[in-house]
């Protein structure tokens, strides 16, 4: 599917489906109605007169055109009050149209871009186009690699964004280009996270990172178990010791010529989390194939950053392990020594994410980073606290957290800060080691963050707990059920916002 932006008139060609946004206030619809041939405008007016459609949010109107009109179908989505309209509502509207195009097996589709000056004031054409392109691609994603029937492939080959205003065309083309790069990276993350543990285990996750790196010009280094052991990454070795699949440590590097700064991204890459000896209950355990979502998000972010030529040095670190119970598995009561020399007591083998992240966070110091950001499906407690609509954020770097908050609002991959007060440190004190990997019943998301804090040294650091936002039990506008691909849009927006 190719998305293009054109300042062409609706009547310049014939389409299988044309979508547009209709507000509940007449004055805001003049742009759309001006694009419509009179016969279509009067049919929309008729639906309004009959009170079948008023432009309220979540309403829609499907009209059919014969040879007299430039499209077989017109799908108008209600957008509510123009003053309440947001970039996210624009994404939702584009997603509704794209899904309709797919449902009626269209091959050519167009979306009339709302262009009245009063709509989304202050938001550039580039941002609008990026949002629309992302929403189209992401809403058409489905995970069906293993389906042999009932596949629902996308039939649309050309999706045209129709602009009223010629002067915006260049901006829109830029936005479509970056939106396409970003959304394709998000789809890649979803595919990795949705894949079963039998397909994606540490070695195959590393293979994917290698293939991705070659395709988009990233440097890649993979450490195998022996190398991981010789480096003293005891957390990764311990968590991986119960599995037939040996761990890997994946390093990706985006190194532009004169980088403004260095950012290290760390992603939890637990390719399956059974809980280990502290085994999880069987109900829903299959979801834990997605416990490498943070690692996948790092791969996707690096891929998009390289394709967008971001002027920042970015290092991606992914400790990839499978957490399994067996005769060789790490046991409660064991003590591991991490990369930075600190020791931790394994009180519960299901708190494995922090054990592997500890090594990777310590390793991040080697790059003299300006900031370290980790992404991890770390705690069920974070899902209890924030549900599926916000990523938990903790850290030592107030400025980066502020910037991430703003990037989260704009990309709509929102983050919400939890405190890391020093009082919480007491909960992870160990009698026998420097720290313990569980902190008791209360504030589980925070005590996990407090554990990680021990391994970042003096570096600026932000931890993103994506346990709730990475896996959706119910579909949203442009996010299907299953892996959401969260992280890429947030981090790319954050990194592009840096001056
Ligand atoms: N991968 C899980 C966290 C998780 C839970 C992610 C639900 C996504 C959805 C993590 O490794 C884990 O098992 N955490 C434990 C920690 C506990 C033993 C301290 C948890 O949250 O129960
Ligand atoms: Mn676990
Ligand atoms: Zn886990």
C-alpha cells in the first residue's frame, strides 16, 4: 500500500472509497463540502435533515455513488465539536476510514484532509499528515502469519490524502514519509511481540535484530552465552539457566556523523516468561510470549531512527532470555552477581526482568550516555495501577521525564510518573546480598524501579514500565487486540523534540 498526499480535487479520478471528517458545527464543514460535488453535498445534507447523521463523535454515514459521482462509496465520520478536535481524533477518524476501506475490499481509497484553519490550530501540516499515515497503516495491521483461512488481508494499494490547499503539499509529503517509516516500525514490533515463544526465542530475536540492522544501516553486535558469562552478566545467565534456549545480548547502534548526544535504550527481552521455579498460574500464561515487547520496541525505535536519520547517537541494548523452570534453573534463595559488581538475592524467579535489566543498565555506562531509557513489561502491579492507557514512568532525570510526558501527549502513547522516594528502597533490602529482587506486596511497580536504580550509576535514567500498554485485551481505534507496538512512536517523538 502506498500513501500519497496530493492537492487534487476529489473529482480528478474515480475511487473505490472516499472518507472525510464531518463536524457537528456547520461552519467547520465548509472545507469538506467544497471538495464534494454538489450531488454528494446534497445527499449529506439530506441525511442531516432526516437527523440520521449530525456529525457527532462516533457517528458515521455511508453513501453510495453511481457513475455521476467520483467514488463508489463515501464514508463520512462524525468528529464532534471542532474545538474538541485533537490529533488523536484525527488518527481515529483516519483509522475508521481505513478499516472501512479494508472491510469493503477497496483497492483505491482517499481521505479528505480537514483543512479549515480553525481545526487543530497550531498543529502543522506535517504533524497532521504523519498522524493520518500512522493511523492508516496501524489500523490495517493484523497478526495472521499462522492463519491458513479467514485471513483478512488489506486490499488497498493506494491511499491518497486529498488536500484543499496546494501550499501544504510539501509539508504533507514529509509527514506521510515519516509517518510511514514510524508505523512500519511499529508493525514490526507488533509482529515480534505477537509471535509465539517457539518462533521468537533469544537466538531468533537476535537474528531479527541483525536482519533489521542490515536493512536500515545500524551497527549490530550479538553476544552469546559464553561472552555474556565472561562479561559477568550474572542476572542474564541466572534467568536463562533453566532454558534450552541460550541467552543473547543484543547491541544495536545508530551512529550519525556529528551526533548531538548519546541515548542508550534498554529493552527487556524475555522471550517467554513462565515465571521459572516460582512458576506462574497457567491461566493467561501464553501472553508471556510478549515479555520481550520492550526489546522489540527498542529494535523498532532504532529502525525508525535510522530511517529518519535522527542526529542522535542511539545505542540499543537487549538482554534476551527465556525464563523456564528446570533442573538447571535459578532458584529462590540464589544470589547473583551483576555486571556492575553488585549482588542481588533472587527471592522470586518470576521477578526476572529486573535481573536481566540490571546487567544491561550497568553495561550502558560503557557508552557515556547523556540519558538511559529502559522499556520493560516489568510488573503486573503497574497494570493494576494504570491499566492499559498509560505507561508507568520513573527515574532520576526530571527533564527527560518532562520531555517524555510531552511526547506521550502528542503521540498519544501517554506516560504517567510514579515516585521513586528513597523510603521505598527499604523494601528491597536483603539480609544476604546488596538488594533483593522483590519488595513485598505494596507498590510493586515502584519497588521494581527502585531495584533498577541501583544499576544506572550516576547516569540520568528513566524507566518505562509498559506491562499494561504493550498488550491490549480489547482493540482500540488503530491498535488491534494483542501487542500494541508501544514505545516506538513515543521515543521517536521524544528524540525528534530534542534540540
Ligand atoms: N513479565 C512479568 C510482568 C507482567 C505481568 C507483564 C502482566 C505483563 C503483564 C514480570 O516478569 C513478572 O512476572 N512480575 C512479577 C513480579 C513479582 C514476582 C514481584 C509480577 O508482576 O507479578
Ligand atoms: Mn516474571
Ligand atoms: Zn517478565
